[in-house]
């Protein structure tokens, strides 16, 4: 884990909010530790808590007939479970598990309601986060609308470039190491199709792979393949409200 928030008051949720009683706010949160691949909750579970990530990372997913579809990821400073926490009589809309050793701050729904009574700006921020989550869902539907796995892979790589891309001598290094299986689960294809697709992109000299890190060597060709020559990089940001670039393992 490369990035750790020292206090929940430092995360974007509380940015630009004047906290007059920090001890009161801190008393509402409980710090919890989770090992890698630990399930926080499953789709359909009662939504009684919201979580804020101190360190580590999470994946949001659904399973159907033994197949997993990854809906999104959350990183340090970001929240999860906010929709269920602010909506009455709600159950979890998706499952969430850790991708690495992760530390979370948990707050019960009733305590969150108390905080929002004292600091109504929190509610406005949470609605913004929920809108981002809906944007992610729209992006996922766009992925699944493509019949070609190659086009899905190209769009996924452009998303990863927007969120983790670092300019390098070869082009743009995607500074996030994940398995072919994980990437396949992000766009609803098999691991074999993902591996073949990446190999074809390597053969076309659109990407290169070294030590499991992908570098985009021909960004314009990748955009052409994804039918996305004119889109802005910002359109593909997963969490534009976050005030920092993702720090990953």
C-alpha cells in the first residue's frame, strides 16, 4: 500500500468543510483492518454502514451464474456504501471485497445521519459521489454494448491510461499491475480472450508488456480501435471528485 491517510478528516469528503468539533466527528468512525480478498459485504446484505478507505483498495462486483463482473474500484480517501447508508430501508446493490491489505474507517448509518445534521455539506458531497457511481455504471454498459472483445479491451486500456497513465520513454505506462483475469472481469470477457487480445495489440505495436506492466506505445491507434479519437481523457476518469491521483500497489 503506497498511500495512507492519517485521519478521516483529511479525505476529500471533508475537504472545504469547516469541522468545528473534530473529536465529535472522529468518535463516529471505527478503524478496521482487512486482509487481501476479504469480502466486506455481499449484494443483498443490509446496508447499515458506510466505509472510507484509509489505505489499500477495493473492488465492487456482481456475480451471476458463477461469473464475476467488476463494476468499479475504490482507492484511499474514497467511500463505499454511501448510497445504502443515506437511503432508508436499502440493501447492498453489489458486493465489495479487498484487493490488498486494506484499512477502512466505518461509520454506522445513524452516526452518519448525525454528522449530516451537523455538517449538511457532507450530504451534498455524497450525492455527488453517487452520481459518479452512476456514471461508472453507464460506462460499464457502454463496454458491454460492444460485441468485439478487442474493442472492449481497447476502451479498458484507455480508461486505465486516464486513471493510471504515466508518460514514459515508450509512451504511457499504466502504473497499475493487475492480472488478465481481473481485467477480463472488468469488461465481461474470458481470461483467454483478454490474453489473446493483449497479444494482438502487442503484435500490432500498440502496446508493450514488461514485468506485467502495460505501456501504450501508440495511443492514437488505440483510440482509433476504440472508436474514441475525439474524447477527452477527463471523460474517462473514474472518480473526478477525488483531489489526488490514484496511488497503487
